[in-house]
């Protein structure tokens, strides 16, 4: 993953709701709203025609 540690932490906080560790594995619950926010933050704004 590229970017500064602070930027990496921001991305993880936007995308990850919860991490559950159990004897049988690892479960990562994602935030769908966080995905939208991340995409909007990296896409240039569209200008009205």
C-alpha cells in the first residue's frame, strides 16, 4: 500500500467497520459508505455542462 502511514490509517478507517479474530479465522466487515467516500475523495469533481 502506498501513501503515508496517516493516509493508510485514514483509508482503513473509511473502509473497515469491524475485524473479528476467532480460532477458525479472520472476518473483516466493510463499510459500504466508506467505499463511496474514498472513491469521491480520489475522483476529480465533475463540472456542470
